[in-house]
C-alpha cells in the first residue's frame, strides 16, 4: 500500500474490468480514475494529479500505442503501464519502445490484478528515481556553474594582483641605475607576467581545466618581447605553434620554461646589440604528445658547462621540467642554441 495518495488513471473501454481494477486499487489505498477512450484519457491527464496510467492496447477508437505516442509528447507525462491481451510479443516491444514503463498481459483471474498492481508500484518507483536523478543532476549543474563563476572571479583577481605586482617591479626597475639589479628586476617582471598571463587566460576561457597552449604562448611572447625591447634587448621572435591543449596545472611550468629560455636568448644569443631571430615552435608528435622548441642562430650553447649570468634561469628551467615529468634536450650548439622538451597534451587537441 502506498504511503501517500497516488491516483491511477485506467484508459480501457472494458467497463467490467475497470470495476475490478478500481476495487483492487482502492483497497490498497490508491485513488482511481477511469476513461473509456484515448481522447478523454488525455484530457484527464492534462488536468493533472495523475501518478500513473494503465493503458489498454485495444480501444474502440484505435490502439493504446497512438495514445502513448501523444502522451509522451508532453514534458512531464506520468509513467504508463501498458496492458494487452495480445500474445504477440511485438505489441509489448512496441509499447516499451514508445515509452511505456512496463507492460502486463491481460488474463482472466486474480493473477492479472496482482501483476498489474506490481507493475504500477514498479512504475511509480522508477518514476520517483528518475525525478530524483534529474533533481540531483540539476543540483550538480548548478553547483558546477557556481564553482566555475567563483573560479573565474578568483583567476580574475589573481591576474589583476599579479599585473599590479609586475607594474610595481617595472617601476622599481626604472628607478634604479645599477644594470645588474635592473636586469634582475626585469627578469622577475617577466616571470610574474608569465603566471599572470595564465590566470588571464583562465578567467576568459570556457574551460578552466585546460589551456590553449598556442594562444597562451602567443600572448606571453608578445608581452615578454615588449618588456625586453624596452630594456634594450633587441631580437625578433618568430612563432610557429601547432594548436594544442594542455592541462592547466602544467601550463604555468611551460610558461616559466619558455620565459626563461627566451630571456636567455634575448640576453646572450646575439651579443653587442645584434638583432637576431628567435623561434618558438610547437610540433605535434604521436597521439597525446607534442614537442616545444626554442631556438636561435646566435653564438650557441649545448647545455653543458657553466651558464652565463647567475644561472638562476637554468635552475628554474630544470625545476619546471621536473614538475612536467619531462627532460630538457639541447642541440650541439653549432650555429645557435636549440632547446626542446616533450609535453603530454590532450589527445583531442
């Protein structure tokens, strides 16, 4: 017996059978309604408060399949238990395909009524579970939307804060005359810009789980080029970036590596103010892999020996490579410096 009043609508032109069904259901605590044909049954359903429909296959004005088709056009149609006296299995199959929750073969005797009650109870439970599932999915979607909005706002604020810090570092750099300190501050500004650029990409992206690496590097290189040229380091950067998508947690490390490699190229590849070219390339490899290359035609370095300057940039590159689970490979240093490393990317990139 149901714990609350559940109204069952039976659509059947067999009045005698309808009385038996009514007696059986009301005895078990169900409310009962009856319609002798499809149109009147659909009208009663449209009035509301029908929990489940018992629909007979053979009706005076057609079959229950036609009624079922019309019923399922509604957005919140009650579940249907299809009743048929036909022994043809295709009738039951067609009813289930059309959206019936269950079906019962019409027979004479108590067995039919017991099976019908069981099918009604199962249809009600199934409909309740589906409603609960839909509600849970709506709540999950709403929670996800709230989280994405919050994360977007966080990334926006972080990007703005980092941009402010970078501006303060730039102001400090312009206020001092010591060339070593000035270079150190310029490099610090470039590193801050690399991280700030990533957060800017995230709060303007539809998916915060991943970053379009080619777009991110294009923006990063443009800002770095502007900063380094202002500091008196001439060079020309050429980009050849295949479109790839990278998990967000790896993008910062890649940005830091590229920033350090380009900074070193600006400072050391072309001495005496020579205006040379530096190339940044992304090449897709096998499925799920890509190679990032930074190269120039300058004096060349094969990655061995003591690096120029403080060596901080080289240490940063090594640390970021470890975080990425990759290794930095250098060319032979003849005719310029060539640095490359492999990346795991999204396969659908």
